[in-house]
C-alpha cells in the first residue's frame, strides 16, 4: 500500500478519535470508562495483527514492553486533557510535539536539523492556532489541570515516537501495534471491575474510539517505519487543517480568511520541514 495512502488513512482516523472522545464526554461518559471500553475493544481488534510469534519477535519483547507502557500512560494523560480542555486547544498545544521529537532525534544523531526544518516548523506552529479560529482563546474554559495533562501527554508522545524508531527496525509495525493494543486490552480488563456498570454512552463511544485508535496506530507505525519519527510527526500536523476542510465540505461550515491562511502556512511548513537523515554508522546514540 502506498505510504501516502497510509498517511491519509492515519490522518482521517486520528482526526476522528478526539472528536469521538469529546462526544463521549458530552454524553456523560467519564475518562476511565472510555479508557476501559477503548482498551478492551482495541485489544480484541488487534489480535489478528500479532500473528505467529517468531524467535526474533520474542527477543525484541524487551524493546516492545516499555513502549506499550508509555503508550498507555500517554493515552491516559491525553484522555484527561480532553476532559478539561476543548479539542481545538489540545490539538493546537500538541503542535509542539514534532519539535521535541526532532530535538531528541538530533541528539541521538539520527537526523540533522537545518534552517529549512525550523522555518517549516515555525510556519506550522503559527498556522495551527490560526486554523482553530476564534474558538481557540477561552473555548470552554482553560484549566491549569488540563494544561498539565497536555504537557505530560506531549512528553509521553515524544518518548513513544522516538523509541518506536528503534523498535520498528526489528519488528513489523503491524505486530508492534498488535502488542500495544493487546497490552491495552489486558490492562483494561484488569481495571474494568472497578468501573462497572458501564453506561451505554461509554460503551458506544469507547468502542468507536477503540476501533479508530487501532486504524490510526497501525497506519501511523507503518508510516513511521518508512519515514522516521521526525518526518511523520511533522506530517501529522496536517490533522487540524484536515478537520477544518472536512467540516467545510461535509457540514458546509464557512472557512474564515485566518483559517485559510493557517491551512496554507501548515501545508507550506510540512513541505519545508524535511530533516536530513544521517547514515546508520554515524548514529552514536542509537542504543540510548
């Protein structure tokens, strides 16, 4: 399958995920309830992806388990952030993640970041809030607790993406994704008794989020394995413009001049922000 088709599917799925989470909250579901249902459904959906466990795969389990834990913890922080802040603000704040990913990868010696990359990132950083429009400031109230959760989610996502660069070199992306969600499913199964009975809203939206998460993660890891965490993180910034354009087309919502300018800035920035890869033999921090 074309890498750009995978990227498109990933963008659509990752765009739907926060919207479904917020709809679940509006329907009175709580973050723990959604996390439990999401984990159970995602774990079941991901079982076919694990496939036959080979000796090589077993050897890499030590690499996979830490990213499973990071993945679960990061998603907990992100869910809590959505419970305290509007989706638009959370999406805008996580715009900073690619910069941290790029800096970590530069420290590891896997990419070289030139002036062109940072010009592109700045264009994206300015363009993302512009696509949010007037709803960015004070939309639904800004809580410090929510901002702390966003910060922790950004830190977790940065660590997850940079570690995945190493893991996907040794294990197929689809098997890694299967293990991630199997771990989520087992964790959710252990926690489920504490949150019963689950309301219908939590089951409905949690299941939808679980299925969407699997699609988003499988395509994300496949793309990351080909393009690297720095590049794929920058491409992920197209998520917000995708939401805006989709709303304009499907819901006939008007596009403001600032939103159109923001979309243009993000698209230009993503095009420019292409880090230079460094040959494998020159990567001093690869085992860090």
